[in-house]
C-alpha cells in the first residue's frame, strides 16, 4: 500500500538501466523504475527535477510509485499547494 504524496528531487537517473533515485525533502533516497512513472517517459526526466510520488513497500523495500514532474517546488503535480 502506498503512503501519501511526497515531493523530492531526482538525484540519479540511469536511462540505460531504466531507473533512478529521488531524494526526499527529509534527505532519504528512494529508488524508482520506468514502471513507476505516471504520465511521463523516463527520457523526459532530468537530474535536479522536482517530482511528486508515493512510497510503496515492495519485495526489495521502499520504492517510489506514481512518479510525475512537479510544476515547481512546493506544488504538487496538479499545481496545488503542497504542505509537508
């Protein structure tokens, strides 16, 4: 089951392996894969880009799901204010 929506910055992105890492506002690194994306292709993402996501516990531990770009820090993907 996924937790609530969070925001973070893409800290690592590997197009060949089709995965990356998101650094949360709390400083944790959360992995994501191409299958974790929602409405965006991996090649459209960049290091340093803000994204919104949910954390889901899976076989290999925590993973980001529903990953989508944020219009800017402090807003969610729908453009609404985000409050930590």
